[in-house]
C-alpha cells in the first residue's frame, strides 16, 4: 500500500484545531431515495457552514498550527495553489496566526473566491486555466521565495484535518454506517476514509464523470493524469488524485462512484429549492451519488443503512442556485 494517513494523525489534528473550527451540524434529509425507506435514514453533514465556507478550514488550521508548534513557519509565509477553497482556508488560517499568504489560482477561478481571498489579506496570483498550472507556478514561487508550500489536498496535515469531521458526525449519528464525500484531489476522502475505517464505517467517494482522478487511479493501479471537464471543476478539478487518497482507497471499506453533471446539477438545485442549502456544484456531487438515475452510476444504500452525505462547500454565486 502507498504511504497512508493514520487515525493517530486525525486524532492529533482534532486536538490541534479544537476551538478553532465550527463543529459540524448534522441534519436529516427527506429525499425519497431508492432503498432508504426509513424516515431520517439519509442525513447531511452541513460542513458548508464551516469558516471560509468549506471543510478546507480544518486542514489549513491543522497545517498552520502544526508548523507553528514545530517552529517551521518562515518569514516569507505560506503559499498554496488552489481552485479556491483551499486557498481561502490557507489565507484564513495564516491571518489568524499573523502569517503572510500567497495564493495561486487558475485564471478562471470564481470571482467570489478571489474577492474573499483578498479580504483575508492574501496576495492572489491568477495563472493558467486549471489547478495543475497554478500548482506549477506555486512550486516555483516557493522555491524562489522560501515560503512554506501547503497543498490543496495531498498533505498529511491537510487530510488529517479533514478527517476530524468523522467523530463529530458519529457523536450526533450513532447509527451511522456510511459517509459519502465528493472527491477532487482527495484530501477530504483520505481523511474521512482513514477515520471511518478505524470505526468500521464505509466511505463512498463521488466524482463527476468528467473529473474522475481517483476513479481513474483505481482503474490504472496508480494515480494518473485525467482530463478535467465538469461543471464542478472549480472545486473538483484536480488532474491527478493524491497519494493519500489513493492509499485510503485501498481499504475494503471504501467505494468509488461516478455521477453525471446533470445529476450533480439537479442535486444542487434540490438542496437549494427543498432545503435552502446553498452549496457548490462540487459539494452537491456527494448527494448526486444517491440520486443519479443513470445506469452504473452512484451508490444505492441498503434499506437499513444509515448514510451521511458530507456537503462540503458553499463558495458559489447565489445567482446560479436556481439553475
């Protein structure tokens, strides 16, 4: 198995970030999902209400705090490449510790994310058309400036922070069997799957058909580059799955499924129209895993299975919620 995250990493992260992040709320969903006939059998973890509007705040807080403890935060500050959410979280955590942050984003990053980054005091650099190009520029900057390079998903501190969700959900939902998460590069999946496996729970990774980095890695037997073409690419646009995600996907308690853009768009609309949950297309991908009607897509729970869908991000243009 490739280098893997451990449950001890997740526990250490929970101790570091205690009091720094918002505990996740869990709410029942009535979706009429096939195979989930018992009331309240499907729940949602409302992590889109986290500081900075996404789960990424957990990993960023852990990353900065761990380096602060170790005395390894340079004067040049931190830098990160991101589709937006990881950059927001890094800038937020850096500001809390009085540290400079330089964030590299694709030039097509949503304006709402760019504006918020600047409000957090970050220097924003727009480059290329996808995450991989922003990452290359970020790596060059880190080498030249001495800034500490964080990562949007494939770093033990980042993924372990994401995994702290699991115990918070379990405390509110003792009957939990399965967690469903949207996967881009895989930091959320790696952290959640590691913690879930420790507790004997299943984790389902949901990806858009047009941005299937983890699904392709499992088919190939190692992380490989994939084309990125999905309405959710602004947050699930990694060209290659991280090693931590690929390692976590080797657990027999994990599943990898695909959903169509139509299904995730419909799921996003349902979350707004029926529940008034305003989430990104990427976050809605997790719910689409339960509602996509396309053959060979998604995940069908057993009738007695208690499922929690992690709604992980809300940095979106409100004007698009009814589309």
